[in-house]
C-alpha cells in the first residue's frame, strides 16, 4: 500500500460495508418478494389460475420481447403501456361497471357523484385487501372481480392477436399483427399480467402499502406515495447537500497537489516502446466497435420512428419483419456490445504496455477472443430475430432467442458465451498484469487498482446468470441491476478512471503519485453511493421500505463525485499543452472532456431528476427515464468508448493524423445531436407525461389516448432533427476510424 494506506483502507472499508449492505438487503428481496400464489380461486370455488399458469404467462411475455414492448412495474420500453398499470386500471373500471349494473342497474358513468364515491370506496376495500393465505398459497377473489379479470383478459388476448377492431390500438403501440400468434400462449400471458397488477394493488401484510409500494399512481384505489416515500425523498435531498458540502471541504483541505514540475519527454513513451503483435491485431476490434456503433445509431433512429407511425416506416409496413420489440432489442444490445468491445480493446492494448512485451501466444488469445465475440454477437442477434418471429419453439426462446429483460435480452446460451469471453479477456489481461505486480521496485498501487477493476469486469457480468427463466421477477430485477447498474455504472467507471490515469502516468503527463491518489479517492467516491445505490432502481419492483431507504440514501451520494468532474475535464483538456506530441491525441482528450460534461448533466442532473422515491413514483417508465438513459449511457460510456477507440487507433496506426475538420463534425455532431434529441423531444414529452401521471394516473400517461395527441406527435417528429445531426456525427467518426484509419492504403485490419 505504500504511501496510500489511508486511501486503500478507505476503499476496502467502502467496499466491505457497501457490498455487505447490498448482500444483506438481497436476502430481504428474496424473503419479501411478492408471492406467486399456488392458486387464484373465486369465492364460489372456481380455480382461475395456478402458479404454473402465472409462470407460463411470464415465459409467454418474455417470448414477445418482454421489456422491449411496453413495461412491467415501470421497467422496459416507453412505447406501449406499462402492462401492470394498464391491466390494473382496465380491471378496476370493469369492476366498477359490473358493480354499478349489479347494484344500481345502470353503467358506472351514468351514476351521480355520491353513488360513484360509494362504489369507489368498496372497490378500494376489495382490491387493497390481501386475501393471500400463506399456509395454502391460495388467493381468493370475489366472483365479481373474476368477471372483471375475464373481461380484461379478453381484451389482451385480442390485442396480442390479430383482432381487426384493435388494429389501430396495435398501431399506436407499435405492436405487429399477431404479436403472440398462439391463442394458448395469449391466455397464459394474461395470467402474468394479472399477477403483476395484483401485486400492485394488494397491501403487503403488516403495512398499508401494496407490494410495489403503491406504484403505479392509481387514484381509484388510493395508490399515492407512502409517508415513507416522502420522508426518504426528503432525506435523499438532505444527504445530497451534505455529501456535496463534505466533498468540497475535503477537496479543499485534503487534496494533495504535486508541486514537482513534470518534464515532458521529447517523444511519446507509448510510441517509443514499439507495437507488439497482439496490439497490431486490435484493428479488427475497432472495426467491430464502429460497425456496431453505426448499426446502433441507425436502428435507433428507425426504432424512434415507430413511436410516430407504429407499424410503418414512412408508409411502408415493416412491423411484420422488423417489429418494434426487435429493433429496440438490437438498439440496446448493440450499445452494450460496442461499448464493451471498446473497453476490451483498450485493456488488451494496455496489457503489453504493463508487461513490457507480449506474453507468450498473446496474439493468438486476442484473435480467439475476437472470433468468440463475433459468434456471440451474430448468434444473439439471429436468436433475437428468430424468437420474436416465433420461429423458435417456446421452450428454446429463453435459451437461444430472447430473455425478455432489458439490457440482458440475448438468449441465455449467448449470455454464457459472452461471460466466457470476458473470462478469456481477464486471463489475457492478467498474463500481462500479474508479472508486473510481482516485479520488484516501483509504485504498484495504481496498477493494483487497475487489476482489481479488470478482475471485477471479468467476473461481475456473471451475476446476470443468477436468475432463471421462471424466477420471480422481483428477484430477477435484483440480479439484473447487478449487471446494468453495478457492472456498468460502477465497475466500468472505476476501470475507466484507473486506465486513463495509468495511461497518462505512463506517458509522463501526470505524476504517478497524483494519478494513484486521485484514482483511489475516485473509486471510493464512486462505490460508496454506487453499490447500495443499485436499489434506487427497485423502489417499486416488489421490494420493502428498507430497500427504498437504502436506495434513496446511497443513490443521493452517487451524484456527489460528479460535482468535481468539471475540474477533471479541465485537467484532461490542459494535458494537450504539456508537450507537442500530445496534439496527436487531441480528439481522445476531447472525448474524455465530453464524458465529464455528460456525467455531470446526464448522470448527475437528469439522474437525480428521477432519483428520489417521490419523483420516480410518478416518472418511472416515462420519457424522462429515456432522457437519463441516453445522456448517461451514450454521453458517458459512449464517449468513453469512443475516446478509448481513438486512443488505441492513434497507437496501432502510428502515422495517422486525425482530420480535424472531420473529427470536429463528428465530435460536435454527436454532442449537438444528443442535446437536440433530449431538449426538443424526449424531455418535453416526458414532462407532459409527468403532469398526466400526477393528475390522472400512470395508465393515462402511457396510453395511446394521451401520447397520440397532435402536439406530442409533433414533438416526436421534431426529434428527427436531432437524430439526423447525431447520425452525421456518427458517420464522420466512423469515416475517420475505419476509412482514414484502418482501411487506408497499406493498412491492415
């Protein structure tokens, strides 16, 4: 630990405490997940469904793309309804109408205010009452509610089929005709939708809140924010202010400056060492990064157009071949894959730098890993297509086709393949790192931190294998967010910070002591909020109040380190003046500056906008979530990946000179396109939805009745301008990397 004992012990303490909290809270998630009843029966003894029927319905939902078509408990796509909220409202309205006709002889809408209030009170009492018998596992519902369930189920069976009367609705929801062709599967699907709505309306034993903490907003049964929701939202704000204050004081008094002036070398140290065979083999990785990036950008624009025309692309019906659920799946998966591939390439470039040369057979390992990744990418994309076209048998869909869970959509076989690829990458990295760590002399702390982050990247993706095809969706969400939040937002952040610091220290641009201290401090800051902050994604996913408390308290701290990223951006930008040869890496540096900006805006401002429990209660699953997702995923990790790509390109093609005009178009096009996309379309639409969610309910904010209003359609059309600017920027970057970098005369990929 050397001169960094305090920082190392601080990091160890942070990781021990935070992972302890995450693990203990995970036990709470398992124990208190909403029960899946053994049977749902009527008061007269009729069996409506069984546990297997509900789980079969979950599998049927997965086979349609799951979270890529509408959402469950707010998680998933923004087009089409949140099925839990939509089912619940439809069932409540059906019950009220049945009750009005049975008791008063006329439809509910024809009643006066007093009569409506009386029936609504009875509705709330019946729906919020928990009739689950823990001994038998049976849920009992009234005969009237059974009728309401049957009416609602009939609507969904027709919606997911090809009923011509519901074609306009399917078009509004961007659902293809015959979304689920098998009538038996459609019937099972309704069982799962009912159960998610049951959990969202039934009070958890011993509390006055539903299993989903009263989400979704539904005035008919009193689904409003709980007192605990309000209290922890206030605590979230207080903790944020306290954290920012502590950071500023600590930054002012504890931050160490290196007063020893650095003398830059005459030549770039990374070039002086010369390229190894494994580094020369990385060109094909960069080609895949840009190919997937361009594909993601264009398929994303194609998918966004579905929010306007539903089943068509400028009048051409394409939904039967490339439905919304499929194109959105490819859009999300290609983002994960190209960003991850860029990080892997950056690591493989560094391994020989750390080792001093290529470990034995390193090039062979790099090539094997590349083709393994190609198999996983191709297999997962083809599997997605076959699953959503229902060419795969249902029993194989989860394994070879589509898991149905956002960001982990690829079939389980391909997910395992990707994990094996990450383990191979880890081996290739450790072959370069371990000998360097064992070597005598020198300051090894920064390398040790980079090694730990590398191991974590290789291993933590495996947590996505801890749930199965028929796992309770609450438990699944716990493990899914280990990957989507903890692996991506936490561990990748630490890897990127330590990798950039290591590169700059190796280049002699910053002192190793300052780089090490900054990286260790940053790692602690990122992880103290980032690890338990995972639970802010699970406020309403069938978890209890303690989970909300942990998520709210710690996720507020996630924003704290972002406060000083403006200083980090300036530090990165100022490096260009240290020595003349640094001008050659101007554009990678610009990408790192963009990362700091979007970390502050996308992860910080837009993240905290939807972070407090009371805000997310009304905002979950609206376009405000898409604002945060686009600004944080591309703005932070996308620009990080592009920065790494340009940096690796600069060294594996030593004679390259970036075309400043082309790169300016690319860099500013991407930034301007993202700004336009957010501020002219996604954010305004999300804010209008927010108002609808607060005043009427989540079902209305996500409904076609609301979203197909003329002014909202216009806002979605306006997004086209931002998309076009963004695409121009993406093409310019791709042209620079692929055409002028990798495929120029004499170059080999």
